[in-house]
C-alpha cells in the first residue's frame, strides 16, 4: 500500500455563500492524499500501473473551476471524481482551504477536510 500526496495545489476560484465571493473570487489551497496499491508500478516502473499525478491535478483543477457555495460540495466532488477516474484508489482525503475568508477579521484561512 502507498500514500500519494499532492500538496499545496493553488487555485483562484469563486466559491462562497456571499454573492461577492462568487464574483470577486479568492485563492484556495487543495491538499490531496490518496491511498492505493501501486506495487506493480513500483516493480515494473510503469506509469499506467499507478495514479498519474498530472491527471489527478487536472481533475482537481476542473472541479475547482465549478462555482460552489460550500467547501463541502467542492471536496465531495473532488473525491467522487477521483474514485470514478481511478478504480485503484482505496481511500482518499482532501483538504480545501480558502485563503483570506471574508469573516470580518484577520484570518489566514478556513478549511474543510473530507475523507472517503
């Protein structure tokens, strides 16, 4: 078993409950951990036998481009697509962080972590 991580993926997106958030947008950071059996890829040195990082990144990027009110919705869509595109995934965890959220005070980020 292995743990594949894509950490610190940065996107400019339009997620939020406030109308202004869906117009102005802000930066988000996505961290994704994927548990999968990649033993055959390790033995055979074959990309087709593992989780392709580029494909995962592009899938996350596509989901981040879809406007949502809630981080919960964004995270769920990312996990759902991951399991559809990569049947070898056994377990995955995604953390979506919104930088500089409009909460009326100084705050680095808010985040949501979802596991499937």
